[in-house]
C-alpha cells in the first residue's frame, strides 16, 4: 500500500546534487512537495525563513558551513526537522539539537519514512519494501 | 763561714742558686736549693755536706733534705722514664700498625758540589707495602732509587729550610706508583730530619680517571642527547638541565633558584587544556612520593610568547642508600609532530568516511535514476554500469594525486581511451577538488555518451574539441572548460531531459555555476566558467605545466580544431 503525505512541504538541504536526488525522489514518491534542494547555507537559510514548511531534512555540513543557523530558524518556527549526514557525531552537535533524530547517509528510505510518520503522527503500515 | 779555706765550686754554686750571700746559714741555703732540682744542685748540696763543721742535727737535717730531694728526683726521673717508655710503646705500636707508610730520613752532609741526598733512618712495615721498596733503612735515596727522577731530595730539603710541612702527590716512577705524601720537619737538635707519611694512591687515581671519563661521557650525553633532561633535588630545586630542555621550555631557569621549582617551563597545562601549577606537576608528584614514577605522561608546555609544545615526560626518583628520595630526574621529548600527525590522520579518516559515504549515496542516486524510466532492463543495466565506471574513474584520478585532487587531463584521458583522433583535448595541469572532480567526471561521461549515441562521435567524420584553461590572478582566476562537437548528425535538442541532462546541467551548476549549453546546428557546445578557487584542489589547483600524453587521446597543448 502506497503511503502518501500529500501536500506536505519538506525543505531539503544538501550540498551535493547527486546525493540529494535520492532524498528528493523518495519524498516526491510519497507525495511530499520538495522545497529546494538548497545547496548552500545562504539559500537554505532564506528558504527556512520564508517558505511554508511541514518538515525539513538537513545535511549537517553544507560545503564547509554548518547547518546550525538553519536549524535554529526552523526550531523557532516550530518546524520539525531531522539530520541526514555522512558522519553524525553527537559530540559535534550543539546541545539544543542533541535530541534531533539523526540519519546516516546513504539514505535508508524506511528510516526516513518512520521518522516522518513519527513527526506528523501518521500511522503507516510498512508492508514490503518500496523501491524507487 | 764554712770552715777554712776558700769556698769550693759547689758551695759557690749553692750560694749562687740560693741567691744568698756567704753568711746565709747552710740550712737555709740547702732548703732553698732543695726546691730547685737539678744535677748541679745535687752536686752543690753534696759539697755543702762535705764541708764538715756542720753540727749533728744540721747534718741530719741536711741529709734528710738531700734524701727527700734525691727521692723526689729519682721518682720523677722514674716517672719521666716511664712516660717516655709508654710514649715509645705507643709510638712503636702506631708505627707498626698504621696502613700508611712512615719513615724518617736524615739529610746527608755532603761536600759542596755533591748532590743532595737523604738517608733512611727508620721505616715502618707499611713502608714496603705502600712504596714497593724494602730494606731501605741505612740506604740513601740516591742509593736505593738511582733511576728515580730528580726532585725528591729538593722537596725534602725545602722542608728543612722552611720548616713548613708539605702535602703533595708524586709519582714514584721507578716503581710505577702514584703516592700521596705528607712530609714535615722533625723538631730535634739535628735539624736535619724529615718525617714522611705516605700512601699508594695508584688505584685511587685509576678509579678517579675512570670516574672522570664516565662523568665526561655522561655530561656529553646529557648535553648532546636529543632528549630534554633535567633533575631536581628533594625540595624540587632544579639542579641541572640540558640544552634541549631549555629549547623546549623556551627559557633557561636559574639553577638553584628556590622560586623555580619542579619545572623550568613558563606555564604548564594538561592535554585537555587545564592549567597545572608547577607544584602539582608530575615532577612534583614523583618527588613528594605521591606517584612512584611517571611514564609517558603528556603535558603541554607554554612559552612566554604563547607558543605551545606537547611533550611526553618520563620521571624517575633518585634515592640514597637508605631508600629516601633525594630528588628526581625527568626526560621529556617533543611529540608535537606526532600529535599533528595524529590529528591529520584523524582528519583523513573523517574525510575518508565522508567520501565513501558520499560515493555510496551518489551511486544510490545514479542507480535509482538509471533504472527508472522507459528503458529496457538491459539498456538500463548498461547505462548504470557505465555511469558507475565513470565514477570509479574519477576515484582513480583522485588516487593518482594522493586524494588531494584529480587532474582534469587524467579524467578526460580515462574517459576517452580508445577514441583515436576523433577527440582532441588540451589544457594546463589543473587539479580539481575531490567533490567537484566527481561531478566533472560524470559530466564528461554524459557528454561523451551523448556524443557517441547521438552526436559527433556517432559518425566517423565527426569530432570533439575539448579545451580548458586556468587564467587570471588570485581571486579573479577562472577555470574554463569547453566542449565543441563538429561534423556530427544534425543536432536536435532533446525532448525530455533525462538523468544525463540533469547531470550536465544541474549537477554541474552546483559545482561550476550554470553551464552554457547550446545546441548549435554545427554541433553541441558546452561551456563551464567557474572561479578557480571554488573548484581547485586545496594544494594549489593549477601549475601551468603542460601535459604531454602518450595515450590515444591527443592531449595537445592549447589546440582547438
């Protein structure tokens, strides 16, 4: 059974275009509207502030800049988000974001699905693998 | 007064002694004289007695006094003799039992022009042991030691003339020994005798020489050794330090300065950055006995100018025979380089983890996109495989430069192996950073694949001109890349923009800025123009070395056909 989060707007921040494709493809396949992907901190910050958002998927290292300012804006706006990083180390994450869910690259779609459903409090039966 | 006749010598003497005149009664004179004890006195008193005409009781009295006098003299003489004997005995036992050699020598009175010489009057048993010479008594120095160098007699003669003793060391050459001697004038009537006490110090000298050599070696090692060394006494006062220690501390503490204890550095920190007062440093802990020793403890030395150096310390306590701590010695060495290497390795490991995760993520994306859409599975498989190979080639290009960057020429060369003269590529040596290199390799692959399937490389007369450059200075430097296809089939802009197009347009745009893509009638034109600083590898992206290739691709410097 295909799950749908129809109309949910999700900001994707990822500096590597090709890597972002997996996330973008997956989000679109479950019905989300992808905002971005933003590949640089400035662009990401801009989108985080001005766009209407239901959630965000954030890469931690954006071409040398850390994503924390974007995370802060989202937190203040009450937009839930998760980190998607190659090497997420708790010691490197600022304390306010220590409890934010962290996923490792390459993206495992099941996990992202579970996180999003937890965020949006939508119960989804996961039956079988979904290949995109 | 005393009978007839002139007073005898004895009487005169007596009177003289008593300080009396001739009229003084004999009795008194005897009494007075009796207090002065001497052989002359006795003689005088005898004389006095001989003068007859003494009355009986005076005679008895005189006799008694004389007797007493005599007894006293005898007992005194006996005492003196006993004391003398006792002294002799003591002298003798000392003479015989001491370890040191002892002798008494007497200057030989020779005529003018005769060489100075001294005769051995007596020598104790130890004399032979210490000097190696025996049966010396009765011989002179020159007789007993004919081959001995000059100087001995002169020395002894000087003692006689100055009266001052001398202590000296001298080699007894003829017997191969080093002696330590103390010689003094014997205060007697002869004024010609010298007493000598001496000891064979050959062995001691040898040991001293060995010790000195050992000290020298230690000292040289201490100073020249590459390890910093210093030591303190039991109260932590620095006793000595070597040059390397001063180098690492960046200063020289004043030795023995009680304000500078335990460490000669300006400031000390733990590796975590917390400050350590000198009284609490590892050296202090070893000296106080808090810890038995230090092995491989790391500390951070800060110098006055703020510079820091990481060192590892090895400390051992110094103890006396009773096992009490008398100080401690510290050897420490610089591990800054090691720490930097560790940090670099840590960084590289992180980078590696990052890179490999990234690579997998990119492969996942490519796989996903290559397998979707309207292609047959067989075609999709081929497309996917080739794209992954292009990725692999970018890794090869990276590895060639030790992961510092990837050569543009190398990426192109790897893509076109086997294309003979349909492709001409040229440009300077440019190293792209690892992320950009990946995209670039994929872009080149897509352009090549597209050219092969639909473009210039699908016809034998078509060709591709590839040219790149790195021009301008510093901040304004630009990296430019051009792909020109000619003589291919008529160009038709694609109806659908598939993954390949996404790569050359959007992926490229992210790393190189928006490329110029034109589907001119002559053929596809593709151009990139990016700031060199954004795409070049950290170590320096461009050295203007021209590459000369020996591969099938004609990589000719700066030719555009």
